[in-house]
C-alpha cells in the first residue's frame, strides 16, 4: 500500500462502551488502523484485549443490549458504515465484508447439514449459485476436508472441532469478499492443516484481491501472514507497524511479553520430561507397593453410524484397537491431525461415548457401569472440553458453573463452595468478582479458563484435557501450562493431554502417543518421539511446525526478509 492509494478499510477513533449496573464502562478506546488493498493486518493481543470486539463492531454484530458504539468512523471502500441502517448494511455483510468466527460449533446451525448451510450461504448472494451443491463440495475440498461429498450430508456434531472450523472458513471463502475478518481461524487446527489454511487465505488474497484482517494470539501465525501488525491491550492499540519492525524492534512491554511466550519446539531437547517448577509435595507411594495406574486402556474401539441419527447406514470406526496406560503424576500427550480420533478417545475413557474394549480408571473398570456406579469414577476423573462456549450453560453464571460439580457431589455448604470458587478463579488468573458474570460476557480464552477451573473443583486424580489451551493467547497459555504442571507436582495429577500443538505437547508430556485415522501409529517417551521419531507420519507432523517465525510469501511491500524470534 502506498501513500497515494486510499485504504480499502479505514477505522478512526472507534470507541465502545459496555452497559453495566454501575453505568457505562469504556471497553474499546479510540481504535485507529487502516487496511490496504490485498494487504493482511493482524490484530494481536491477550484474550480480553478487545480484538474480537473490534471485529464484531466492524460487522455490526455487537449485542445492542450490553454494548454500544460511542464514536468513531468505519469506511469500507469509501463508504461510511457507521451511519448505515441495518437494512442498508445487510447486503454488505458476507458479500463485501465477511467473517470467520472463533467458535465454529456455536456459529453453525446444529439442525442443518453442512451442505445445506454452505448452499444457503452461496445462494444468499446470487454469485454463480446455479450448481450450489457443486460449489459447496469444492469449498470443502479447498479447505482440505476428507471425503467432502460425504461431509455435505453430515451435521456439525458429527465433525471434529478442526473440521467444523474448516467448514466455517469454507463458508466465508466461498463468497469471495473484499475484506475477510478471520477471528482465530486456525485455533482448532493441527499444524499440517493450519499450514494449508494459511496458504489458502494467501491464495484468496492474491486471486481475488481480498484484504485480510486476521485476529490471533498466535505470534507464529502473525509472522507467517502479516504485512502489518497492531498489538492490543485493555481496549487500546499500544503498538503497530510493519511486521518485521514490530517483531525485531518491539517498543512496548506487551509486545515483548507476547513474543517471549511463544512455545518453541525443541526447547526440551535432551531431557526426559516436563520441567519441574519446584519441589513436589504430593505424598509418595509406599515403596513396596506398585502404584495403581491412573488409566489403563486396552483394545479400545469406538464406532459411529455413518447413516445419521434417523437413517441406518454403514458403521464408521472412529477409534480402533487403541492401547496405552497412564501412571499417577504423569502426562501422556495424544497428538494427531483433526479427525484422527483424539477427542473420541478422550471421551471414551471417561465413558462419555459407547465403546468396546477395556478401560480402567484408578483400577475401576468402567465398561458396563451404570450412571450411579460411574458417579464416584467421574469425581476422580474430569474433562476439559475443546469448545468452552458449548460446554458452559449460557444461563448459569461463572460461579454457579464452577460450583455445580461441588453441589452435585454434596461437597461443602453454600458459603464454602463460594470460597472455593473464588480460589479457583484466582488460580486460573481471573478476578473472583467475575463469578457473577455469564459466559457470553467473557472472551473465548477467558471461557476456557472457566472450564479449567470447573475441572479442578473436585480435585480429581485424572484430567482429560482436550485442546485445553488452544483458545488461549501465548502469555495466558504459558501461565495455564505452568499451573497444570504445578498442580501435577502438588497433587500427583495424571493428564491425558490431547492437542495438535506439538510444542505444547513437548512441554507438558512424559510420554507421547501419535494417532492417525483412529489408530496409534507411534508411542514412546517424549524424548523418543520428538527426537528420534520412527513413523513417517510423526516426522511429517514435526516438519510442519515452523522452526523459524518467518514470512513465507511475497508481501504487498515486497519484503521477504526472514526473521526469527530470540
């Protein structure tokens, strides 16, 4: 973008107030930035810094009951959007400015098939919509979804989290918008698919002259995609400029903290497990007794019906013949691409989906147990789900959601539970006074921290963490990982840690199992799997992790100089 060329999108003085019982509170204060034609601008910052709020304001999707735009100008291709009525703005939404939302499960209609939703999106704007089904299939194929023809007939709940995110990206890209706002578009994706999605977005920018406003907490994605970057904190932009300048010469402490928190694959090379944070305080097992494994899994298989809920069809194996065990105080990292069966395995070992095979939690075999007999097992084994918004009741306050497991198991009086909730909120770095808020009043990363607090409420011995830090920004993720390691040392917790982030798995795991197409293709100690991988698939996953945070495409500025974060 040159000085003589007007920007495609110009935001000046954007200010937003929140309606609170105490009156109006400023949550976005004087946001200024421009987005040039065929340019990518990244908004980076911690959860709650105002990134997603800025995007919702641009799309005119702010909830009127709780938020209002107090001032500012938004110009798209010379047209002032701030003063347009909803009726005048509606044709622009999706056609000229489109958005990929952060949480796909809450953005997709659960009672419509994927194909119906894609075709509805294509037909809404009348662009080459004659063969809408064919275009929908092509859109799924472009975002690397396996068997796209079959996926068209499936419902969102039948897809993995990563697949649902790819459907959302396909819906936005099918419209060929002038401006694409992508709010954490690769958060739920494994490293290989993330690379494909980022390449796809670059191709869209090149082929259709689309400008991209990318919202992310992943500084590696910023380095990969951005021409310019704007760093936000507490509702303000504290630093912005060309990506090379900001990464190599950051002026603000916020920027330096974000860069320092980026996990680096290979940081634990030559060691056997996660770093110790301090002396363990958990009581050791008696020397003469062999400790009971926290989790034993043998020949685990899970099969889903491929014909749908009301239709009979062929059975589709999601997990087949999986075997592993997990010792107390240890972490097993379960890695693989989206759809490989990781999340299904995690649900099966807690009895949340039907399975065949043997699963024992703390020595108790759970196959065939009634709901009543499973209750004490579920007190010892908890799960942190991948999608925080879908796993929180929107009608319950944060405090009630965290206290609910305590009430179900009859632990403590109301006052004691209230004190426990305040303690748990502090442990996950949220103010105790936030206990009175509802889930929609938190950012995506803050909602994930609420889910972690709820899982810790019963002081379990086993936690299945399904992408438990994927929605968190780098600095908060580092603190939460440190918290999980600290809890493991203090309480002897065992973690089944499911993730697509290889650097995070390396940091957290004692042992690692690699899944592909429902089977474990390689397992071993952290050191064996990461330093001397045997299976070609494991090597492909490791090779897909960016070792250098460097631009890989020609930018509109023409600058292709690689750089690293030190």
